[in-house]
């Protein structure tokens, strides 16, 4: 088994990010916003872009692994870890969704694919930037109470304790 021969004891470490649009690398193509750049090819990939909700997770800061938009320089935590240890090859997960908040993250955290007995440890990023407080209401009537937020995050961390290797 080559993996055991070359990687055992090498300090393998996967990378995963669970979060909102920032983790998913929300990206509006610049040409969509520049009227002088619009031509017959500008929207040729529109259905693909829409089906991905304007997200480009393969270029994210956490799990980015390829330049798919043609004009981005991809430098991610995953690529830096892979550069240091090739045994980390393809060990990444981007579990992000636009609008993810602490309530939704409880179920989202259960989708992390990891086996406690056979998989390597994981560098996990839990990223929830503002959907619990940024609802568009000027009176803050729909923000998540801090104690509720804490309870939800503790549930998320509990889900990880049942999945992640230790």
C-alpha cells in the first residue's frame, strides 16, 4: 500500500470549511458589472454561474485548488498544506452556502464526510460572518440572540466531535 509506505507518520492533515458565502467564495464576474465590457460572450456561462449561486469554492481561501475563472490567482490554506506535504493531496471539503447562519449550520455540520477510525485529522474552519445579525432590518428585530447563537455553535461542535478523528 503506497499510501501507508509514503505517508504514514508524515503528519497528514485535511482541510474543511463550513460557512457562508465568504467560505464559498461568492464572486460576481467583473464583466457582469461593467457595461463597457459586455459583448456577445459576456453571459455565455450565465447558466453555470447561476446554478452555482455565484460561488466559486475551488478558488476559496480555505479549500481553493484551481483557477476556474481565468483571472484569479489561487492561494489557499489547502494548497499551502499540500505544498508542504503531498500526502494531503485532495483532502479538502468546502461545505458552504450563501446565507448560512447558526441555525442552518447545525444540519450542515452533519454533512462533513470524515471517518474517525480511518481518516486523518482535519484542520476545520467554521466561518459564519454575519447572517445571524445582518437581516436587512434597521431595528435589529430579527437578529440571533447571543445566547441562542452560543447554544447553536455548541451543537455544531458536538456534531464534529462525533465525526472528526482525534
